[in-house]
C-alpha cells in the first residue's frame, strides 16, 4: 500500500509514535523514527528491522532538520509524510 513512501515519526521510540511507525512499516513504507532516548531507539532498532532510528531532539532546530537531510541504509529517498508526536517546545 505505501511501497516507495517514506515516513518520519518524531517521538517514535515508544507509545503512540512507535505504534504509528509499526503500522506504516506493516504497510510497506520506509520508516524513520526519531527520539532523544538512546536505549528506546536501540531496542526498536533491534526488534523492528523495517524501522530506522535517528537520535534527535525535536525541540532543537538543528535536530529538526536532520531527518529530512538524511538518507539511511534502507535506500529511502525524500520523505513522503511526517508525523510529529514529540513536543517541539520545552
């Protein structure tokens, strides 16, 4: 269904963000999740081979640009969709 689509989910290391990332991956999208918690992202990387991870803080302007500038090992191109589930301001 979502073959050749790229989705970035901020705050995707747990909860609703991770559930959304899993749903997109199950629909054949290339998925990148971002988050601040290294351990959570490491666990996702081990347990979810179809989801790529990037440590990034959504409240940091430079970190918000990083996912759109990154191509990761699954060969994904530019993002098709982005879901922000992490707070942007602290």
